[in-house]
C-alpha cells in the first residue's frame, strides 16, 4: 500500500516559519482535503510532500523512503503534482499538453506509442476536453486550462496525485465533475491530496480533512467527524453550520 508521510515538517523563510512542525500520514484510497485561510501554508505543504521543496526541518517519506533520495524519474512516475494557477506559454495542442503527463513512462526518443494514445483520449473525455484536443492551449479560457492541466496530471495514472486548488477557476458544473473525479480516483486505490478553499466541496467529496492555519495543523481526521463548526471557527475565524450527509452536505457561513 502506498503511504506518504510528513514528519514534523518545518519550512522557514528567514525568521518566519511558513510550516511549523506539520505531520501527515496518508495512504492509498484516501482523498485528503487540505483546508485553511490564505497564507496558512497549504501550498508549501503540498510542494514539500511532492518532493519539490526540501523542509528546513523534518522529513517526508514515500513508503518509508526519504522522498528526496528517490530518483526524480522514479518519483515522477509515481506521483503527479499540479500547482496552483498553472500556466502554459507555448501554443501546443491540448492533446500534446496532456501527453506531457506521460513523460516519465515514455521512451526517450520516437513518437508516442500507440498503446498510450487511449490514455490521452480517456483523460480528455474525463475532463470534458475531447472536442478541443487539437486547439492551441494558449487559446483556452482559464477554466479550460485548469481542466487540461488536471487531465495531464491524471493521464499517467500516478499512485499519488497532489493538486493545489484544482477547482478554483472552474464553473459549478466542472468543479463538481473535478471533485467527483478526484474522489473516484481515490476510491480506485490511489492517494489524492488537494488544497480546497470551497468547504462544501471538501465536505462532500473528501474522505479526510487536514485543517491548517498560520503554518500549523489545526485538525486532521475523517471528514464526517473532523469538519465541524468548531473547527471552521478555530481555523477561519468565522461562524458556520455544517449540515447534511454525503453529497448533500454543505457548510453555511453566518
């Protein structure tokens, strides 16, 4: 079973601790929603557990092995990382952008093997972009580019998917589609870790919540028991009502 572990991870910028001894142990099959206000350290934590930002203190492990000692190609084949506000400046087609997600498992030279074409087609369909496959990425709207980048992250079917604000620029329909896709991906036996600002979407689709504020973990556990009005108050400083079950659950601010 795939296990991603952060042990007392601290990241400093000068005298300031962006992350202050944050720990996380996440397993295959979980959809972990990292929530918290702006500046809480969510993006920094995701970059650290993805093996892209070495902590000042603490340790990040993948299946018990220091993630920073895993060869980059091996790590890239096992986990995909989608940063917040992704950009693409080259006028390549949407399908070629998505194909970049297969780079870790492709031969160094030659054309894309026919055996992998179905992966691209499937990812494009899942993200509602199949009819735009030949369109230049630079002509996409912000929300369409978000979906294309998510398709790129999914196409290689990594064991671990780490995404930073995957629904921030999406309309309601595609935001729901993306969250359902991430939840289904976790249920298929993969590990998904995503920062989410929309607490209702987190409440409905994530199996686990990690709440952060001021670089520290405020709460961590199953969504149904962890995402409470008390936690929202402590983390965000606002009063809220958390009601409903499953996909009917929502968070109402007062």
